[in-house]
C-alpha cells in the first residue's frame, strides 16, 4: 500500500526520496523530541516538560512535572500519531512555535497542572556534537541535538495553586533532539544488553550568564574514557567559542551520589583557563513521572491506547520513592560563577555503577 502524502510534503524540506510521513530510518527507536525546564532559581519550584514523536511506533506523547518542596506532580498524555504536520499537540498539551529558534509557547490543560508559559531565548541556539552510544556494535543512541538558554513568562497552576512566572526571575534551558534512542516497550535484552556496560556517567550543563551562555557535555565509560565531550561559550551575536577539554570535579553529598557542588575547568582558545564554580539547588529526577529510563510508571513512546492521560503526585521523602531517586538522570537547578559573572542554569547528572575517576567501584558505592 503506498504512503499517503501529508501536509509537510507541500514544503521544500525533504531530505530523502520519501514522503514526510516516513523517516529515513526503519529503526523502531527513531524519535523526535523536545525538552524544556523552568525554575525560579532558589525559590524551590522547578518544571521539566517535553513532547515526543515516535513515527515508527505510531505514538505521540508529552509530559510535564513540577517539583515544589518535596512533592513532584507529573501529568502525561499519549495518543496515536496520525498525519505528521507542523502542530505539536497531544491531549491537553501543545507546543506553539511563535518564532523558530527564539520564542515558544507551552500550554498544558489539566486539573492538576495548568501551564501557559512563553519561552524567549536569551542567546542563539547552539548545535551540539552528534551523540553515539553502542551496545556491542548496535547504536542504541545516535542523535542530533541543539540547546538554548532563556527566560519564561506566564502562569503555572499546580494542584490549585496559581504561580506567576516573571521573566526577571524565571530562567531555564531547552533542547530539541532527534535520531535513535531506546523508546517504547522494552526490547529483548540480547547479548549486549544482558552483559551491560558496568556503569553510566553523564553530565550536561547549560548555563545562562548576562553576557554569554555556556554549554558543557561529557559522557564517560566506567574506566573514565570520554565518549562525548564538548564545551562552548555562546555570545549574543551568535559566535560559538570552543572551550577545550573540560576537567570536572564534583562534590557529592555524603552517603549518596547527589551532587552538591562542582568545578569545571575549561580552556579558552588562547590557552587560558576558564573556571566555573557551581552550586546545586532544587532537583527533579527525570525517571520519576517524566518517562525517562528507569521510570516504572510510564516511558516515552509506549503505546497506552488512544487519548490516554495520567496524573500522579510523588512524595520524594517516601521511602519507596526516595529509594528510586539515585537510579537515573537527575536535573538540578545550578547557580554558577565564572570570572566574577553570576549565572543560572541546569546541572544534569547521572552516576550509576562503576566510575573510576570518582572512585565509585560498583553499583552500591557512594561518597564517603
């Protein structure tokens, strides 16, 4: 049966001899997704949200989660992916592109969590290096992504409480990524997955300062071998300055792998050191209600049936929930200083299993 043309086919955006109804890869794990966060700096409120399209699974979904105090409220929407077009919407959730690469509007209509927020980029979006992770010889992540820092305005309503979002206070970061990564229902383990990598170590730090933005990315194998490495400074006129090989020192809370502070030592093109001191504040675990790896309640791209939605409130101090927090990627509000400048942004980190550079010998090891 031939593919039926879709609305996107009217535009000169094709990159393969296929209708835009299809993607070039037949991999079931192909995805196209946005991620956004917002926070009131040290005020204790943090939002993480996003929308994903999974063409080869026939699914579109979205999520939004807000942490206030020790409670994390999460709502999710999922439905069948029908004709692909320029509209990003599922259930009571949608993303409107007001000005590409600069202004977006996020709306969520739900009794437990209402969102009407407008994003304004503070600096140009920056393309990150390709991200490739292999399981044996099979790519399990093969993706492209761009990132941006900016500010938010509008309103939040969390469990009946209205919150005014002032752009002078509320800041955040966002990215869009597409390619291949594990999504949908769990695949059979197979040899590579059954043997495992022994550990996972990830760091992603986009920071907004008054005069520039920094984006630092690093991923390492258990022995410390760095498989992804990038550090750039973005200027208002769009210049992107490479900052060498980041040297990373993280301080963890005693008896945990929860970071409390970090020092990033970067190198400017003229060979001078550029140090960034970071203190972490409120954090939101992405695997508790947000659908990221290890979330038992819902995962991105899973088929939940037509017009599905769900809402949960998590007490992060409740033992069954608290015990899950260390076992996934965690997003922290970051307060940063760099050469006398003050900045805010995201400190996204995961340290699971063995990691020789920080002295974690196995899955049970924690900071002394």
